[in-house]
């Protein structure tokens, strides 16, 4: 599990969509929702991001180790 503060939504979603497996977002109600390639979910995240003035905090569960490293590498490089 990783907690991220997203400041560049486009690059974040490009990284997520390049993953080979699921990228699960942990929802406040405890449910998990895959965001990899899920256009409707990503549109909702964009809306939240814009409403928060280009900031979004997410908690992710990334089962595939290569995908995990890809997202962590993006995040470290973006900060």
C-alpha cells in the first residue's frame, strides 16, 4: 500500500495506464477500485483533482511488483 499526493494528474494516469496489472484505489468506505484503464473512474479522479485545485491524495494497492516500482519511480521523479 502506498499513499500519494498527486500534483500532476496527466503523468500519474499515464503511468497507471502503462501498468500491466491492477492498480487498486482504496476508497473511504473500505472498498477497492481498479483505476488502471478505467476511463469512468479516471474521469471522476480528474474532477476531484480539479476541484481540489490540482491536488489529490490517493491510497493505492498495487499487487504487481513491477507496476509498484513504476508508480513509485514516477512519484519520486515528480516531486
